[in-house]
C-alpha cells in the first residue's frame, strides 16, 4: 500500500502557494475468509488489538473491530471475511508511515 501525505499552504492576498508531499509504503495484510475459531487465533497478520479489521458476513459489514472476542463471536455464526481497517487511528502501519513522513 502506498501512503501519501500532502500539505498545501495558500495565501490568496499575497499570491503564495506552497505544497509539500511525502510518499511512503506499508505492508497490508490481504483479506481472508475465516471459518473457525482456531483460524482467527492463528491469524497474526491482523495483529489484534493494534490493527482493527472490517468483518463481512451474512451480507453485513462491521467496521473498526479491534477485539478478538468480537471476531470470534461472528465466526461462531458462520464464515467471515476479515480485511484490515485502513483508517489511520486503527492501523499501526499507517501511523508508523505517517510518523516517518512527518520526520522527513
């Protein structure tokens, strides 16, 4: 995944336009279908509770899940597709990439 931060400063009265960008890369776990509790526990690619996930099951979507117990409860009802929640405050790779970009 590519993460890009862009900051723009515009002063219309003085005609000043300054922009700065930084691009960094982060590894993101692929979506995966889990069908039993053991697979949830074995799956370290989602790094609970630091990495939140989306869970899709039975035509519904749950966002921002960070507790393994929440995912286990869904799996007990049937197969669940898990994928990383890439919201910045729920994603440790994003936070790390953003910190690196800010340090320059």
